[in-house]
């Protein structure tokens, strides 16, 4: 049995980093972790081939070779998923689909033969058993949650590492909080389930053995959702594992209450984490109360961010505009907050209501829902009717993006961050491919940003300031300059 594991194209979005990847000659940010994990759950006698359309095209040779096409996608990949499914059906393949897009929208994909929804650890075995008996149903779904301590390691060998800037890995699923716009708990529950440290080290060892030496992102929606297991199980194991493997930085997503736990921050830094994404959403307390983001309330959020930065973690932030309690004053308050906090990578989107969330149900009952969500965080679209006029919301949103990603403001924010940031002193072993990519990125940044770019004045100011004031952070400063180039290109494409 030959099966294609197909990952549809991710459009040019904030997190695609497409314009930044060109600087390091990579094709995509990371391989599809879900598909690589599912590959390990398929029968060992099946021959598997990964086709990540973000790094190469789906060819006629692929289609002629295969017996089945297994497709997984997120909402933002919807258009590419339709196109890919049509290609597979035209070639006479049976199509099996799963992942977040299909879990919430499977009824919209009539051409798909079989849906394996929710968590594959529970629904895939039943499908495979029925398939072997010749009586496979169209839809396999469950409301239960899997024991991920039984989840196998991803089949990394299917991916071509040189195409990717980073790798992904998962320790936990679920989040203890109750933000009404977030579908994480609808998909994975409120009780964070964790893998064992033994599993995680085995996955990391597998990556390391295959030659991976660059960044690894823990895709957990909230890594600190289960602090006890993190503190007593995972972090000590990571600290031990890294003793002879320095130079593999980790990133992840956490909640802002990390700022309350200095010991935990120090352990994360010692374990190799250097970047955390935090859903800050808004500095407006009334809007935080409206969306039940209680963990962010009654705080000095700017100081919380700076405390984490000073400990050695770069904070990336997610922000939302369009809450009922937002006003025209909110736009300026948000830009001021982002600037003062030194959050360089600031993802600002309009409020959207994903199916399965409390927000979706509340607005549905109020008759305030529009079309489906796009899945793109910064395309300026929303599927809700906001309390303020939609025109005012879109104008304010455009003004925010224009401001925070204008070269002068953006580069000043990089300096604000670097003044606070105190990374640990770590000796990184040389790796030819890593050095080569960084050298190419540096030279290209000089030409594209420092010579022909509109931001060249700000680029050289940051260049010289960092060499004089924060020389250890010079590579990071250049990286952030390149990120700014990507963010401006993406925002201009969608909104500006």
C-alpha cells in the first residue's frame, strides 16, 4: 500500500515567515508535525511519502505512485486543501482527511472519501481496522481525549531537513484557561495531558541523530498549563539532555502567569528555551473580562513582559482588536503598549469566532456571525459583526499595523527589547550549514535592508548601536531586522 501524506500550502501569512526564509535559503518554517506523527501510526507494511506543498509540488509521478492520499490541514490552508483534494480525485485516489480544518468543516468537503477527525490516536485505529475489512465508514470522530503517553515519535525521516528553518515537537495538549475566543479547549480539553520525559528525550534524540542542530519549537498551546509535570519531569530531563548538545534553542507558547514564577523561568532558560509566545490580547481590562482572559487581568503587563525578557526569554505577543469593550482609544493604547513592552514580534489580528468556542455560540445566538473564519491572523478579516462599526475597526486596525511595523517604530522597539534582554552565555558548537545560512542571511540583509531598503537608515543605526551596546545580541538584532522585513511585506499584502 502506497500512501501520500500531503500538507497543503500555507499562504503568505504572519507566521509563514516566507519573506524571511529567503534570507536563509529555506523553503518553509517547519515540517507538518501532525502528519509525521500519523505516519508512525500507519501500518508498518505501508510505504509512506511526505509531500509538503510548501517545499515542493505535488507531481503526477506522486499521484501515479499512490493508492491513497492522506491530507491534514489547518483552517488557513483551506483553499490549498480544496485544490489538492481535487488533484487527488482527478487522479483516481481515495482521499483520507484529518486535522483542525476538517474536524470543524468536514461537511464542506464532499470529495473526501474518509474523515479521520479529532485526535488520531483514537480515531485512526478504528478506521484502519474497517479499511482492512473493506467496510470503512466516511466519518470517524470522538469526543474523548487520547492518552498521549502512548503517542509514537514522529517519522522524521520522511522530511528533508534542509528545506526547513526549524523543527516542531509536542509535550502537552490542552489548556487550563477558558478564553472564550480560543478553540484549543474545544479541540483538546481543559486538562493538559502530557507526554513523559522519556518520550520527549527519545523524540529529541531521534532528531539529533538525524543531524538536526537548529531551533525546535514546542507547539503546545500552553507549555506551562501543567506546571508540576513541566517542573519535575520535562525540564530536568531537557537540562540533562542538553549537557553535551548545546546549540539547539527551544521556543514555545506560554501564558503570562509565567512571569510570577522566577524559578520556572530560570529552569526554562537553563533547559534551552530562548523564546516564548504569549497571548496578551489587549491592555484593556474590560475587554479581558469580556473574553474571560482572567489570567491577564489585574497585572502590570508591561512589567510582566520585561521580567521575562530580563531573565533571557524573548517575548512574542498575540493581540486582538474588535472586542465589544474596545473603543477608538483602544488602538492608541495598544500601539503604546507594544512599544513600551519591547515586544518586537507583535501579531495583531481582528477578533474571530472559531466554531466550537463560547464566543461563536454567544454571537450566533445574537445574530452577529458572518462568514467562516479565514484562519489568517493578520489578513484584516473577521467573521463577526463588531460593536463598533466595521469601517472604524478596519481603519483602526490598519493604523495600528502601519504604526508598529513602520521602520522607525519597529527598529526602536528592537532596541527597547535588547536593552532588557539578558540571554545566558552559551558556547554554541560550529555547524557548517548553520554558519553558512547565517552568513548568507547577514550578507543579504546588508544588501536588501541596508542598501536598497527603505529602512536602510534605521538598519544601520541598529547595526552600529548593537555592536557598541549589545554585541552578544548582534545576530539576534539582524534576525529581528529580517523579521521586520517579512512583517511589513505580509501586512502590506493583506491590509496596508
